[in-house]
């Protein structure tokens, strides 16, 4: 299976916190590599090898979605499960995961009947319409059920792909592919993959996973803001120009410097993402876990974050894989 095919399979799967579709897909990729286990936060880990040096690769596997808060005359009221941008969800197709899965849409008032307003709707104002009578909805759906977006990934031109939950299934695909390559090189380490849960709810899964796994060092892989119309180059990476190496006071400088040196040595395209403090990723909680874990952050530039049409360049995922592999096989800092 190619890297692109892996991303497509992961993107298609349902992974709102509380659903296990994405976990099952990822587990099938991990099983041939090592020992797979589920952690208490709802993520999965895979341990490969038994060397003295314990290196953790972390990428969160959860995605944004909704949770059912109330049923109203056949319509479904919702709350956020992660960082939903209400501007982008009107008219989107969804799957409601009740006693059985049913399709629905996020209802929209016709513009002809709408008062003049440019304000985005509030989440509590949204309703899901499944096209069913109230008694049928009440029989299938319960308060607390999860709702995921129903959107299949697609290939764009110029090596780019679009879809839902590329934040952060591209990171998941990158560390799985890197683990495959490292395992073929017989590196004398214990490599631990953490596909952590609940990142979209506050970096929760990586905190507990790191405590349980106790790595000597860690590489966190996530997405970051990609360039686009009207966006500042100072705040965004450029799609197609390589992995973004994080530079922040909370990250380990020796690891960051070695990442840059290895990228130059192996002709791996890269760009620097400078941050003045916290990173907004799992690195923030990994670094201060246990007795402190030296951590590097690699990010893949992504457009349209937290929408159903996120866009990445496959070359940036490939450069992330290459840098992780070069770092692990190149020894400790």
C-alpha cells in the first residue's frame, strides 16, 4: 500500500472521540510491525524492538465532530466534540452513530428567509436533519451519541489531496510509514508509536500515554497552518516545500538542531516553524511528562484546518517520513 493509499484509508475512517473506526484501520497497519495495545484514553500504541533506547513517535488520531445534546421533533441538537468551526459546517453531510448509523445533514435556513446577518451560527443553533419521523429518530439516537462528518478524500492536481481529518491522519500515516522503514534497518532501539486520543479535546491522550510509555525522547508529528490566499507567510508553512521543523523554547534544542542537520545531509526539503512558547500540539504535554522528555516537533503544512476540505501535499508527508527515519537511525543526540 502506498503512503497516499494509507492516508486515504485513515481519512475515510471515523475517529471522533468515542468511535473506534480509525483505530481499527490503524491497528491493521500496525499489527505486522509489533505489539499493539489500546491505552486507557482510547488511543493505541505499538512497540517495536527491545533496545535500551526508547523513542516515542506520537501523532493524534482523533478528529473533530459533534455529540448529540438533545432531540427535538425529529431534529438533532449538537455540541462540539473538538474545535468545530461553525462557519464551515452548514449543509455538510454527517453520519449519526446511534443504535445504527444513519445519514444526516446540517440544516441550513434558505437565504431567502434569512435576516440580513454575516454572523456565523452558534453551535447550539445547529440541527441535524436525518429525514426521519421523530419517533424513528428517538428510537435510534440517544443523547451522547457521536456524529462524524461524511466526506471521502480525493486527489487534487500537483500531488495534493483533500479530505476530512487530514489533521492529523497524515501525521499518523507518517509515523507508521517511518516505523516500517526503521524496522527494516534493524536499529538498536525500542520504537514506540503512540496514536493518541483526545488531542482535539485538550491534548489529553498524549499526556497519559507518555506517562505510561516513559520514553527517553519523543518526536511529535502534527499538522500546522499551510499557506493560502490572504494568509501571512510569517504564520504559515508552504505546501510542497517540506516538513516543518519546530523551533520553540519548550522543545529540545539539540534534537531540533540535529533534525536540521540531518535534513541538509540527506537533502530532505524542510522549513522552520518558529514559536515563542507553547506549540498547540501534543509536544506541550509530552515535554513536561514524567521527569521531562526531550522532544522534537515535526509538522505537515495543511490548508483549511478543521474543515471537510483540508489540503496537504503528499511530498510534505514523504519528507516527514524521511527525516524521522534519518533521525532514529542516526542515533541519539
